[in-house]
C-alpha cells in the first residue's frame, strides 16, 4: 500500500510541476535525460516501483527534493505557502555561474553537479533547471563582458529571448523565436533574467 501511495504522489506531483512551471512532458524528457516512455509510464500509472535514479533526475530538473517528490503534495504545499503572505514564502533558487568559455563543456552536466563545482548566485522567482552564464566578451549592443544571464536550460516553444551557441563560429548569442536549425545552433535555453555588470 505504501509503495502505491508514493507512486500516486509522485505521479500527481510531476503532473502539477509540469503544469505550474510551464513545462511539457517533452521538455522534461529532453532536459532530464529520461525517455518519453519512462515519463509516460509514470504519468499513466503503469509503474509501481520507480527507480531512485529516475526520481532523482526528475527532482533535479524541478529543483526539489527527491524525497518530497514522493511524499509531499506540492500543489497543496504551494497553495498554503502562497497564502501565508502576499508575495509567497519561497526560498531563492541556487544558480551555478558558468563562464562563457566553459559553457559548452558544462552543458551536459546536471544542475546538482554544477552547483558543487561552480560559484553560485540566487534567483528569486518560480523556475527550475537554471544556470547563470557569465559573459566574457561583448555580445551585440545589449550585453557586454561581465554581464550575467540567468538561463532556464533546455529547448522550449516560447518565442522569448534565447541563448544559443553557434556551432560554426563557436560563439554564443541572444536570439528570439522558437524555430532553429539544429545543424547551426545549439539552444542553451530561455533567458529569464539579465544582470548587468556595474
């Protein structure tokens, strides 16, 4: 009974977190490294015992504790926390700061790994899977060396500003839209905040 309860909680939490964080099943799969079949089987209730490594990948993606993912009702918890004060009662998210020159080498690493090996900054807001990209060269007129871009890693369908890596020139740039040639660009993710140097 206990396993069934944990699995049900896990399923409900994943559905809620996908919806409340503006994610999709596909973005979860792409960013966490899990297969679509794995995610769909959990969400359709076809799995009774989910592997700890799978739960950990999902919890890393959403920036939550993997134990909470199985035992806490996130929807209920967030409703209670947001009703405590008008602005909510959230802890800031720890965000690893990665230098522009190390970005591609670090791209496949999980946030948990990057937090241990890089300096941190904090993001106040609802988001997960965040990295800070410290620019080491000027990028057009808008951003210059020393600026910090807070980026939500992964591919999304939003038309907002994205940080992309040009494979041919080996440089990063900011672009708008959602339709990119994967032979030319590697999408780092959506820019959620810009912090200007000085």
